[in-house]
């Protein structure tokens, strides 16, 4: 009864329950399983309507213009806020990526330039189809992720999951929540959650990269869209069962391979946080003690909104130009060059070995998934074999890393990973999961 009189308990429970309802509690909306934050993001996207493109153009343009001004004369106002000063003080590669994002968004917005840059299959797809929902997700997640992060929920939940995540995946227990948020909502939410935890010292460099590239799972909603594209939506349950099983196997194996196995357990901050249950306490007691200790430093309402605004500004101005630039380039390569088809040639013998019909056509879908997760299913829609279309759709969802969204968000975040490493992890996930998917698919067809 003494614990019920502790005001800290209610400071932990009330925001955490709201956060759970928004981010990880499944709801049915329009006959689709999703989460509240995803529904709100889509409603906000619908509210923006045709103005979404103008908003995206303005955000990327402001980001780049402020970067150029701050780089030239150092804006005094930004100097008062270290986070904002750092946001507009980028150097080297990321500076040029931001400039490229600015050039592309202006070309696409004003419809100036060659079709391969501004067309609806490349830059137009990014600005019209991808970025509007991300603007909304970034706004809501940036403002409300603190409900999961700052009031003890992750600390409590992490203590309960240590028994599973540590021995099986060598990861903190709290990483399981990243997966749940991605699985029910959107992979971008999982990446944002992971990045914040890395910045605060809860994940090491290795753990953050493993979680972002392994546990930022594709949402149930988008998985259904992918399956519908190959006209096999009636097989959703076995499809998602195979996706989940193959994903777990990949989560066990791929982190043990380079480049992930070579990444050190160094931390972004000087103070790191390890989850180890002390002797004499069970996971419930330990989790509650961590949560109550966390709320002693919980933000006030003013600090909550101030931190939320800072998060949104950082996501909008820091990440949107990266997605605009890298996403467009990836789609141009996929649509107008044979590079991904050439890279897929080594997979023809593998498809033949796995007895997948139309192996040559299927091989063209393998590497193109690195550009965008939806492209393999679009290409596979013309394949006659139901088995092959099913394998392509399932493989594309388990690959996880695609540069039109998740890959660009990871590279635009504080998570330190290179484009080369992302591509290697993508290939490893493909090689590990494809035989599993093919074997189980043969049992269905």
C-alpha cells in the first residue's frame, strides 16, 4: 500500500499509459490493424491535402538557407541553443547532401529539369508519396515520444525483457519496444526511438545500429500493401508468419557477421546506462525502481513541449533534406540504370537452387529493394508464378533497409553508420532470409 501513496508512481503510470495507447496498443481502423499515432499521422496528412508539397518545399528550403547563412556569418540566435547551432553547422558530406536535397526539392516543386529527376517514379514519388506522411510522423513522434522515453516506461519494460533480449540478441531489453512500435506503427518510429536512446546513452554504437537495421520492422499495414501489389492478400497470415520467423533468424545471425560484429560498444555520451538486475530483486521490482528513479528527473509540462519542439525541428530540418536527396538518387538508379539488375544476376543460381520459377525475373527484384521496399513487388506483379511473387514480396519486407525511407532516416540521424555498411547489412539479410522464405513458401504452394 505504501507504493500506492508514492506520487512518483502516478507520474510514471499516467504518461506511460498514454504513450502505450498512442504508440504500441493495436487498434482497428478502417478494417486495418494499426496504432493511434499512425492513424493521427494519416489524418494530419489528409488535413494538409495539396498543401503538403509546399510545406515540404518550405521546410527543406529553410533548412538549407539557414545552414548557408549560419555557415557564413554564424547566426547569434542559434548560438544560444547548442542543439540548433549543431543542426545548422554540418560539414563535409552531409552539407553537400543537404544542398542536393534543396536543389532537388526546388526542381521538383517548380517542375524544372529533366523527367528522370522530377518524374513521378523518382523525385515526384519522394515529395508526393513518401515525405508528406513522414512530415506528420516526425511532428507527432517528435512531440510525443517523450511519453515513452522520459517517464519510466522504457526503463520498466526493458527490465522485463532482459531475460529474452540479452541472451538471444545481446541487446538491452528496452529494444523490444522499438520493434513493437515499428511492427504496429511504422519503421520510421522505431528508428527515431532508437536514435534518441542512443543519444541518451542507453544504447551503445553497436546496439543502436543493430536495432535500427534489425528491429525497425515493417508495419503490418505496409506489409499488406506489399502483398496486395502481388495479388496475394488472401495469404496474409502465412505471409506475415514467415516474415516474422525469417526476421527473428536474421536478427540472431546478421549481427554476428561483419560489419555489425566489428562495431564497438562505445557510447555517444560519457554516461552510459546498462540494464542488469541486481541480486535480491526480480525484474518487476527492478523495473519499477528504475521507473520511479526516472520520474524524479521527469520534465515539467513546459520542458515536455520545449523538448518536443526541438525534436520536431531537428527531424524536419535535419532528416527531410537527406531523404529528399538520397531517396531520389536511389530511385533514379533503380528506374533508369541497369545497376540493380546487374547486381541481381548472382542471385539467379540461388533462385534456381531453391527451385523458384522464373528465376531471372525474380533476381531483378532482389537488390532493387535497397532503393525502395515497394519496387520489388511492383516488378514482380508481372510474374506469372504465385510462388515466385510470394517469395519476392516476403523477401522485400524482411530486407528492411531501403534508402527511400528507413536507410535515409538512419543516415540522417545520430546513429553512426555508412551507406556501404547499410548495403552490406541489406545483402546479408537477403542471403540469410531468402532460403528460409523459399523453403517455407514451397510448403504453401
